[in-house]
């Protein structure tokens, strides 16, 4: 399960290798899901699409904000 900070922000666990979904990334980065998908299509966020769903590496997402562990 995702850890929470005192402010209620979602923090991607360092040891959690499960892919993040679009809503998880949006919440983590403080963006809307639409903004995240726009960034995927622009090539700014790496993601993999399976069917209708996008999946993201937690480490790569954390690296976007300089928190890669």
C-alpha cells in the first residue's frame, strides 16, 4: 500500500516495484490524469500501454521529481 506523508501526499515506496497507474502518477505528481497522459504522448513520461490502460515504473516517476532511490 502507498505510504502517506503528514500532508496526505502519496509517496511511491522505494521497494515497491508494482507498476503505477495513471491516477497514481497524477496524484503523486500533483497533476490531473489528463495532464499525465498529455506528458506521455509528448514523450516526457515513459509509460507502457496494455489494452486501454497505461502503466508507469515507480522509479522512473520518482526520477521525474529528483527522488529516484
